[in-house]
C-alpha cells in the first residue's frame, strides 16, 4: 500500500487521535461544569435539569457528540463533494442577511424566525 493511502477495510475508529479527543472531552466537561457553577440554582441542583442553562448545555453536548461521530463515520469524498455547494449557500446567506436580516444590537447579521435566530456568519 502506498504511503498516504488508508486501508478501506480498516475501521475508522482505528484512526482516532486519542490525545486530541481526550483534550476535547476534558475541555468540554470543564466548560459544562463552569456553566453549572456560574448559574447554579439551589431549587434545581441536578446538572441534567433541562429547565436550567446547565441542563440545556448537556443537550447541546449530547447532540454535538452525535453529529460529530456521524461526520467522523462519513466517507471523506462525500464531504468534499458537498463543500462547494455548502460554500455557495453560505455566501448567498451572507448576502441575503444584508437585505432581509434582523438587526440585533446594532448589527444586521441575523435571520429571525420567531424567537429563534440564525447568524449565517457562524456557518461561514
């Protein structure tokens, strides 16, 4: 096998950089515990209580881990094929937000959908 090529039969889990993954998880949990400490509510002591900020952060952590693992299992060629259309869509959203965007704190940088907002610059 030539250098730089991977074995198609090998498991993607064999290619994980455990040090980087460990540091990522450590920083993620430290951040979560900091949110818990900063916004602690004695009436809601459980760190998993989704009515509090720290409980909602757990939902975001869980969903991001599932999405990240799904992306990790995807074939790289699929992501490469989608990169140009995704880039064009992001550029169009940046232009569109200038025309029909919602102004928040003096910046017209958001699409408003009721109480929910999306900032296209975050995707780009």
